[in-house]
């Protein structure tokens, strides 16, 4: 069963990603963000980190037959989008996202895919996601909660699954509604989101 900590981290991570994708922020805090390995003591054992998550997800995606789709660190938002002039809140969100970037890995093979109903293959997209999730399970990722699936206003379906491994959490979703066929997978390091202040959480929840 999901803990409150995991749920809170997932919610904040998804909120940051959503705000960034709409277009916001300046380059404040975007230059050379600290990596997880750089924050560790040189003499300490190297923990399971962002590069390990990246390798696991890339391997799972490749094994699922999706080698051409991009798995990347951070929130998957281009620098050009982040440096746009925006409101003060959006600039703060962009700076927060830059700080959290070493704690996030994303795979969004479909992006926001809108097309004619004849052009989409939601069943194929879902099979692709299921295959990638099976690949993650084979690499030691455990289900954090039972998968959920529900209809979307009688025009589609919504699927969500969650996995965890060594302090990291993966939230995977597939939305099929009318001509929308979208997959998003986001991995987050729980400890990074646990350390957010009340002010930072309020910034995202506004």
C-alpha cells in the first residue's frame, strides 16, 4: 500500500511537471544543477541513483520495443521553454524544478498525442507500456500499489501503476480518451521530495 510520503512526493513531482509543460520560468538556478553523485561524500558507498534509474528505464523501454523513444533525466522540458519570461510564481517553480532535476527521470513516448481516431492505437500503446513495466519488474522494481484502471467519461480509459526500488518511486500512466493516446512515466527520488519545505509545497499547490 502506498505511504503518505510516496503519495506526497508523486503529487508534487507531477505538479511541477505539469506547470513546466505549460511553459514557464527563467534560467534562475538552471546552470549546472548538482548531481546526486556530487552531493554524496567521496568516501561513502555510491547509492542507487539517477543514473541507475535511467539505465533501468532505458533497458526496460528498449526491451519493450521502444528504443526510439527518449528516456531522460529531469522533467523532460527544454531549456528554451524554461527560460521564457513568466510570472514570479512560474520563475520560482522553474528554479525548484532545476534543483529537483537530479531526482527525476521521465519517459513520455507519446507526448500529448492528438490525432484522428483512425490514427491512434491505444491498445498498442498500452501493450508497450505493459511491456516496459514488466521489464522494470525484471530489474527489481516492486509494485508500490495495485494497478488501477477506470473509464473516462465513457469515452476512454485511465490506467495508473506504481513501482519502487531503493528509495525511488515510479508513477506510470496511460490515458485514452477520444483521440488522445498518452503515456507518461516519471521516476522520483523520495528523499528529495520529503525535504521540500511547506513554502515550496504551497508554491506547487497554488
